[in-house]
């Protein structure tokens, strides 16, 4: 057996820990939501306990690991291993998360933004294998990205490169992003936008056939509900999915103009909307790019799917 990698994916609603082989296959994993609401120190302690548990049940010592990779949903100052800020968990403002874990483990700890981790995982083990340059976009509750240039992660001066979710695609939009700006890609096309978009369609007089209770809280509309709507032929769900696909296509066009990558990979929960969504993204992009494409540009879907966070975090130990 080759080396075993350990990856930790810490998000706002769950964290996951996985042991991964050198081909990117998960050997064992733990999921938990017990960290929600905990302060920084208690969260680190809880995750540490779970790391030790998964190592013990697989008879691993720290010396068996080349390192510990951690992907965290927030802005990371990579060189210092510090979480600058996060909108997903309480606290963690300028928190030295890498050091907090490093004091508990003797193996090297790598900490990065979760989208960067997923991008590197996709590059090493998924759709990005064999390319030197690519962009990975995670489209879920929010929108983030990781950039691979010349086989390496590009992080920028601070470590926050790839925040394409905060590029503005509709300046006159009524949708306000979590950053405070109007018309960000994240405000128009992420899971955060879906309740507002659904309410807007109903206000415009559109009729939905989603089987929701009369007292249903529309703020809970999410990608899974709209996928069910798409499957039963709900016109409102279909319209929203196409609108989100349009704005993703606009966003990818801007990425293409800025970075000119040969490959853009989409991951995250909203990619479960399927071909209708992907084809709208692709058609919008190609309509905008027209004859400005001089070499092939591929837009594809993640090959490591729902485990991208854990596999990507584990891959950081190979960087």
C-alpha cells in the first residue's frame, strides 16, 4: 500500500475527515455536524478527536502520514495559516487555525481555503488530470474558485485569489450579496439567491406546481427543491435554473477573458441540476466569447463530486 493522505473539510454546516490513497480514493471517512455553534478552541478540539479516531480505527500513526490537509470555508491568509474571516461559522476572525492544529499534531499541517483545496484535488485526481492550467468553480450555497497556473495553485498576494463569486455580473440587480454589493455572481446564481429568485417569480405572477405546504417558509428554497421542481416540470424552477445558468455563463466568460484557461471545472451542489443547467452555462459562454476563442476551452463537471472537499484537502499534502 502506498502513502495514506488525510484531509479535513470544515464547512459551515458540517465537517468531514477522510483517509485517501494516492489515487484519490477514499478509504474511510467521518462526517459530523457537532461543530456548529462551538467556539474556535472547542471546534479544533472536536475535529482533532475525530482525526485521532479515524487514524486509530485504521491503525495509523502520525508518522504514516505525509501531512494533514485542511480546507476551510473562509478567507485564508495562506502564508501565515490564518483565517482572516468567514461568514460560515461564528468567530474565526484573524484566527491562527493552522497553528492551532499544528500544536496538536507532529505531522506538517497545510491549511487553505476550501475552494483552493477542491481545485487542487480536481487537478490531481479528477477532471484536471493532464492539464497545466485550469479554474475550478464550486457552486453551492456560495460561489468560490481555485486557480491552477502552471501546475500550481495561484493564491494571490493575501491568499484570497479566486473570489469570482464577488465579481459583478448585473450592476443594476436588486439582489444584494453578502459582501454588500449588488449583482455579484454569488448574489445572482448561488444557493443564497434561490429564495429571493423564487419569491420574485411568484410576485411577477408566475405559477409554480411545486407541492409545497401553504405555510411553507420560502426562505428555505434550495437547489434540491428546485431539482425536484425541474423533474416534475415546474416552470418556475426551470426558469430559475436557466437564469442561474445564464449568470454562471457570464461569470465564466469574465474568467476566460482574465485568465484564458483551457479548462473550467464546475463542482458543488447546484451542478446536480444536470444537463439543462450545464448546457445553459456553456451556450451563454460560447455566445459571448464567439470568435475570441482561438484554442479549445472546455467547461466540464467535477469528477470527484461530493467528496471534493475531503479529497482536495488531502491533496494539499502533496502540493
